[in-house]
C-alpha cells in the first residue's frame, strides 16, 4: 500500500482513493508573467513523478495544474512592454508548456486558466455571500475569516496568532483585518462584469473554483510548494469549508523549496536560474536526477556540484543499459525487451523500488535501486555467455523504473552502416590488427557498444 505524508494531519497515512483505481490530483501552477525558474520546476518534476508512479501501479491518474493569467505582475509586464495582458500571459503559457515538455513531463489531464473560469468564480463568490462566508463593501467582496472556526488548520496559523501585530489600515473596509479579497473592483487591466463591480477575482478563490469545476467535489491529492501552505492553501480550505463542507483534498502534499545557501530564489536577489536554459544545458535526465535525489519535503540547496554528481550518476546507470541494448541487437539480433519478469533477483529489485516509492515517494532510495540494476547489467556485459532472455528481462526492469522517475530515454537501434562499423572493429580485433581496431574504437564506443 502507498503511504503519503499528509500536510493536513502532519502524519504518514495510507492512500485510499475516493474512487477505486483512480487518482485525482491538483497542483497549483504558474502565474504567467515570466518563464519558469528552477524553483518553480521542483513541484512540476516531483508531482509528475508521483503521477507516473500511480500510473505504474495501475491507477488512472487525472493530474490538473492551472495557469493564473490574471495578476498585478502580468498587468505591470504588459504596461512595461506596451502590450496586452493576454499577449503576455499567452506567451508565457506557451513557454511553460514547452518547459514541461523539455522536462519530460507527462501531459496533464487539464491546464485550466483563470480567464476561462470567471463565470464559475462569480457563482462561487455569490454562494459564499449567500452562506454568510463573504460580504460586499463598495464593489469589493471579502471572505469572512470569523465564519471558519478552524481557520489555519493546514499551517497552524490560528486567527489569534495572525491578529497579533496586525494593523488596520486607514479606511479599512474589512470587518476583520485578516479577511482576504475574493473580488476586487479595478480600473486597470483585464476587468469582468459581476454583480458587485467591474473587476477581477482574488488569487485564493481561483484554485478552489477550478478544482470543483473539473472534479466536482473532494479530490484525492492537492499539491504545491511549501510557500503556498499559508496563506494560499489555508484560504482555499476555508472557502471550501463554507461552500462545500470539506477540505478540498483528503491528502495535502508540499515540496520543499530550492535555495542558494539559505537564500530563497528571487529576481530581487539576482539568483534566478531559468529551468528551460538549465535543461537545455544539462539534459532532462540529469535535471530530474538532481531534483529527485533529495527527499521532496526537504529543502534543496542548489550547488553547481550537484550537476556534476547527477551527471556521474546518470552515466553509471545509462552506460551499461545502452551497452546491453547493443549486445542484444548485435549478438542475438533482438530489439525487443521482455514483457514480464521471472528472475527472482530482478523481481526483488522491482519490489524494493515499489517499496521505496510507496514510502512517501522516497525517490532517493528508488534511485539507489537503479544502481543495483545497473550492477546486474554490468555483470551481464562481462559474461562470455548469457541467454537473451536474461538480457531482455533486466532491460525491461530498467526501462520500467526509469520511466517512473521520468529519466527514461529511447535508444534507437543501430542502423546497417553502424553495424558494419562495429563488425569491422570486431574483425580487426579477432585478426589482431590493433592499428585498424584503434581507428574504429572511438566510433564504436560512441555508439554505446561495450568495449571488453
């Protein structure tokens, strides 16, 4: 059984899907005023891996992640560029979707936009007003925190703690200074007609509505970065309690942030690293290994040495994998791997991998299993005689496990001209024509053929 740390209860719990063999997941997405940086990419990669593992275990997964395409930062960007908010948001939605692809992420079930959800958001706010969970003041609508007895249940930030030190601004419209905005009357940027004013929704309302619009009720998992726990996720839960009498998700999951020696990544500090540039430089496999080799709930302190370590780790795994693929083709004239496992040692490693991932998605331990598979592959390469079935089974296992972590890569079979080069190298070695063999050695090595 899969066990997950639930941020709502602060304990490890067995995963029990709402609907048998199905998993509904929502992960807070990007506010689309710029490209994705590596800090933003950690939840993208991690929750893609979660979705992959559930799929591997036989579940039908519906992973949804939104685009916030209404925001003050988008407005500012549009003004600075002398263009429209829509132009800005669509540009960065395209960029982020391309980054998903570069990161080898599976397509999401849906990627809703706030601008496409406005009618549902307005109806939802009307429901909150009707239920006395919200109130209208001069065209603005605020959520009434006092109507939620357990406000802050996710983060532990009680109303009393939040009130300490809070200041009521001059001309404050709120009943309680910690009430938050659901709809705000605006004069600038995209505006929409509503019963209260011409304006736009507040950030905390958008995700609640998008989740309910797509899943129509309680979901299995809600995820996001730890920085969203308060106030965003607490405010989502508060609204859902008033409107729907549930906490949105049975399990809440939060990944740790990426920092630079204790400093949070931010433009003001000048330490932004764009995800698409980094993945282009080092490749998605190295990138994902770098992120997944640290337990997801822990902070990841970025250092350039981590890239080197991930590159070394990947080479240790992939070199014997490619070489064994070549051996299967060259010596057995086979291209296909097995479809099932029968070898007891491989079955044990399969079980060990599943156990690691079932333990709150312990990707670091799962990567350790891949090294054990690589050790078996290296052993098979050194054997003078081995059955094709043994090679096919270990390749099958390796391809399965690397797919779960998203570090899988399709290895194209050697073409006729490449096979001819390998045969010339082999023939030269047999004839002890070492000068000719050395001419082909580097080419053969680049093709991934094992050089015994």
